[in-house]
């Protein structure tokens, strides 16, 4: 799905598309090889280096995975800029990536994001940082920081200890005028934290509350869009449905998450209308999610 989205972007300034999986599998190798055959430009699979490739799965830390993916990509880059595209972000407009790069060059910005950083700690101090998803960044700027500063970590600033997310320490130590946030034409559809939620589920012992419906999204993507057989520890749809209102289920859903479900459903419906989605799969989605639609509609109406 991520490659289908990236394929539709205007490739005018794109030198190479690099796939950086947090875990390298035969399925990922196959998808990249199949896509590379008719990719507009160069498509390259870049595995994480050793020892990180062996250590990170044992740590089970999604934030550390993300940081090493970025560090690995920046280290290998031969271009002036990189664009950090999240696998769970979809772009209705085909010019979004071109817009981001051209804006960075026109304003001599070292980082251009589509949304501001999620952490309100920076806004409270009069700073606007760029979220890392679909962020265009200068390779020279990123390489100016030691790798550990690009990772999520705790650091003291002005006598206060704060937890910095990926790239945020570097952004805070960069003049504000060189950081931009601008939504591209057509906007973005972003589910956020899909892979990290899945990794946390794999580490969980006992019931796992899928409060933002990211596991449901993974299951829906697998069932609706992937024609290949798969072996996954994630329950099939029937197992997820069995967790509706059941706090003791392997994956459970609370009636109090009705508002979050409405937000998820709205973004999911918009994603299904995009050019990356097959019509047949889109037609099945309404029936596929009906048990969840009915359950949360009942919570909202009070029937």
C-alpha cells in the first residue's frame, strides 16, 4: 500500500525510492522485487545493518526501530534531501512530494513537514517543529547531529528534562525560520502509529486494547488488499469481532472508543476512495466492517 501510494507521486525531483523495513522478510523482498520491475525510476530495498538488524527485534522498541530506519537511510543517501514517508500515510494529491521538496529549496529550509510536531511542549515555548511523517529534510542538516540526537531520548534543556521524539532535539537546536510546516494540496490521510501498535501487540501478555483500531486496520488491509496467503499472530476478523465490548479478549474494544472509531472509519473511507485502492476491495469494506459499525452505532445512539 505504501509503494502504491509513492508510485503515484510526481517523480520530477525523485532520485531513488528506498524501502527501509523495520524487519526484513521474504515477503518484503518479494514486494520490492515485483514493484521494481516497472517502477518510475530506481527502487531499492535497504536492510538495516548489523548488529541493529539482529538486536532491534529483541528490544521490541518501535521508536528505536524508526530512528535506525532514518539513520540508515540518511547514511546511504546520495541526494541533497530525503523525504521520510510513513507506510501508513496516504496522499490524495499526486504533487505532494514535489511540493514539499520545492518548498524546502525555495525557503532554504532544512525540514519541511506536513503537520506540526505532536508534542505540545514545543508550542508552549513558542516553537513550531515538523512532524517526521512526510517530512523533507536536508541530508547535510541531518548528518550534522550525532546519531543518538536523532533518536528519541531524554535531554535537559533550560534546566528542564524532556523526552524528545525522533529528530525533535535537532529541530529544537535549529533556527525557527529554517523549519516549515505546510499541508500539501489535497491534504494527507494518516492513520499514525500502525506499525508501532502492531509491534506492541506482539510483545503484549494478556488482553490488548486496540483503542485506535490500528490492529483492525492491519487485518482489513491484509484481507481486502493482499491476495497472498499469510501467517500472522494477529487474530482474523472473527477474533477481532469477538473482542467487541469484551475486556478479556486477546484483542478487545471498549464501548468508550466510539468517537475514535468514527474518526478511524472516516479516514478509512477516504483512503478507500483513493487511486491506490482496488474497487473490488472497496466494495467489500462496507460489509467487512459492519459488525464494528453496528456495535459503535449502538453505543452512540444508546439503543
